[in-house]
C-alpha cells in the first residue's frame, strides 16, 4: 500500500502511540505505511502510563517516561464525534479529520466510587486534596501536593493502589491503604502471596486495612479533611487518592453505533462491526476479555499495524498471555518485586509447586495442569521469572516427573 491510506488513531496512550510508530517503521523506501494522524486530548507528549508510580515516587523524571515520537501528525485535541458514513472525526476545536481506517485507542477512565461528600450537586471538580491516579496530570498534581508528614489515604488495594501507596510512603507521607475486599491485589495474587505484600507494605510504614469500606469524606472550605469508614471510624486526611479501578472509555464508539459491552467488541483482525473501524488497548474487548494491561496493548498495536501496512497477509490477534511485573522500593530498602502470570489459583486435579521463605519475604509458586505450566506467582526474588515465562508462553509440555524440573526453574540450586 502507499502512504495515501489515511489512518486516524484516537488516543495517544501506549497502544495508540505504538501503532503510529509501527506504521511509520513498516513503510518501504522511506515512505510510511500510512498517513497517520494521532489525536490525543492530553497536553503531554505520549508517555508510558505504567511508570507513573515511579514518577510519583521521585525515582523517574516525567520526561524519562515519554514514549518514542510516533510517526505522522499529532493533534492535542479531544475527539467528540465519529461520522462513520462520511468517515470523519469531529474534534472539540472544530477540526475535522477524514480517515480511510479509524483506530479507537481511547483507553480507560478511573472509577470514582459513590462516596458521600465526594461530588456535591452541580460540582464539576473533586474537592481539593482528592485525586484520581491515572494520568500524568494526576501524577504531577499528587507530586506537588505530597510532603513529609502529610496524612494520605489510598482507597483501593489493587496494583495501582499498592503502587501509589508505596510511592507516597517513599516521599515521607503517613499512608493508610483501605481495601474493601479481603486481600490486597486479589485479581493477581492468591492468599499467601497477598499476605506477603501486606507485610511488605506495613514494613514500609503503611497502615493497611482490608475488608474495610469507605462510606464518605469530610470537606471543609473545599478541602478534604477526613475519610469516613463504614464502621463509623474517621481518618484525618490531607490527601485522598482514589485507586478503585478503571472502566474502558467506550462513549465515542457507542455514540457512533458500534457494538459495546464492557469494551468495544473486536474480532481477530481487531475490527469492530464496521470494517473501517478498529479498536485496541484498554477500550477493546476481544473474545469476552478486556485486558487493561500494557503487554496486550502492545501486541494488539503490532498485529494491527502489520495488517494496515498491507505488506503481507492479515495478522490475526488470538489473545495475550500477559505477565504482570511490579518493582517499587521506598527509599532503597525492602523492595517489592512481583511477577504474576497465567492462572494462579489451581483447579481440582492441578498440581502446585511452591517455595516460601517468610524470613526473607519471598514466595514462588507455579500451577501445573497435566503436562503444562498454566500460571505462577513470584514475590521478593524474580531471578526465575524469565525461564518460567518462556515455558508458559511457549505452552511447552513439561517432561514426565515434572516437579524436579520445576524446582530447577524456581530456584537456582534446583531446590536442594
């Protein structure tokens, strides 16, 4: 194909920026594979959202997490409406951008819990001191507000909440982490490894409350001053961070008449019901799954870039076997190193091999189904993660009497 094909990408996050970059690289004779227009409503250059906690912790400068400059034209403007019949995107500033192929990479929005006092009738902004933690602007606002001795409450004990709590503690804040469910990072961890994360956080000076629901907040003169728990207890609060999960941004797609469930429905070619419109990243739902992780977003961007470049047969996206990694250290001591992949909770008939060291705070566990490695958790020491991930991602059959080989993968000394 020639560069006359116009590809418009709505969303300049990891998925959208990588797609634009790859379309520039997949051209021939120095000519990009498409004329790309990247629409992003944030005023910052595209950045790696995964590293925002490192920016908040003061370990990385904002410019360090910037993504490589994507090919094509970039417009920092909000896309407001899609006219599929005219193949045009209408933007908030009046700009109209025509496309031959449109890619929705609109990402996700933070979930704001229904807390009493959070939004008063007619209010359009959160009270002072209350922050979501999703964008670079959120991160910079939090960074400017935090100071040693400040009382910070983080609502949500998932991956994002744990990262935010550790980052704030590293900056000297007194942090309380409140999680409604019975354990931290319940989507990634089993009970034993979650308990080790709990211990790691308390060792960093973070007060952790699980099975604890926030009912509301108290505001004085427009500033949050307390967090109200369902049991009636009040936490004095200077800074409140809402890390209660995310929801795919599907409004544009729904208004354009595309099929939406949890995310925008796509097939193996990452096409919506309109063959001219595609979706990738946090907003896309493939075979009933919305990933919300970096690895699937990058794989989807790569597959779609190769398809749109037209240099070979269309690439089918068949889902991602995602591995989650987290490393965050408060002040260089007692680092939290975590890797999770596949299915970590065994089914009846599965075999489990695990090694724990409560003194050192390390835990390693793998789940085996038949002759296949189907998942695992490593906490505190990640030297084995590369070998395990290769076996898991390759779906290679394990040798007979697989426990000994797995011990060799889990420990450098083969489990002796």
